[in-house]
C-alpha cells in the first residue's frame, strides 16, 4: 500500500469502516486496471464514480461531500478537473443470469451520465430485449454500452451474437412474425424505443446497433 492508497483509504474511513473502505478502493482500482501499488492521487477522478457507487450502498454517505473530500487530494493543475469519462461496458451473454448482469451494468452507466429513472428503464429494456434474443436464439454473444462521444445523453448499444443469422428479418421488422416463445417482437420493440436502429445479419452472426436517448 503506497501513500496515495493510504490517503484515499483515510478519507473513505470517515464514512465507512476501514475494512469496507479498503474493499471499496480495491474493487475500484481493479475495475480500472490499476494496481494498488501503482496508484497515484491523479487516479482519483478516474475511480471516483466507482467509489461513490460503492459507498452509496451504506445509505448515509453524502456523495457530494465524498467527492469534495476525495478531489481535495488531487494535485493542483491550474484548471478545472473534468468529470471522469463513463466506462464502456462489455458484457458476455450466454445465459439468463447474464441478462441480469447486463441490466445492472446499464443502470450503472445511466447513473454515471445522470439519466433519470424513466430513461434508465427505457435503456435497460432495450438491453434486456437484445440480450434475451442472444440467449434464446444463439450460442452466445456480447452487449457493449457506451455514451455517444458528442452527446453523453445518448447511450450507444451494440449487440453481437455468434448465431446463424436471421433469415426472416424483414418479416420480423414488419411486425408480422410471432415466434413459438412469444419473443418475436424483441427487435421491433427495440427499434420503437430507439433514436436510431441498424441491424446486419448473416451466416456468421447478427449485429444490432442502437442509440437510445436518456
């Protein structure tokens, strides 16, 4: 544990137990790919959202106060420190459990960009529909989530699968198709909730690119 690590733990320990403080910081560093021995105080803006989210679980922690205390540790730069960029999420989708993980990752991302509860639910619904299609019809795939570079209030969602493609895509998108499991409206419902929607499909799999405004 180096000096920067110790100073951050000391701040966190004002709000939670030292054990919980060390656990929250360790998890935040691992998530960002930073070794605890290599941590520097200028890493604080990068790990701040993870620390706020972790301590939020304890209920009584004031996120604004926590942010101010942690940011006071960072070295002066002579300019305003920009907010840390939201993390791109990439979730492997193979089973029903992964759908739950994808929805949770969606809520985390929407929280980072300040989306409201209704908008968050809309984005989570789109992600769940795309993930469920992967689980229901293919051997597996991935969901990627990322705020749009020029407009952080738009979440870009990319779903890729390793299936054999969708031979009746036109029928599905027209609304005429009904599968035996009742999931035929997944893509159509996704399109209706999206700002933009594009799908490419073929023998090597299907890729769906969606943008949803929050």
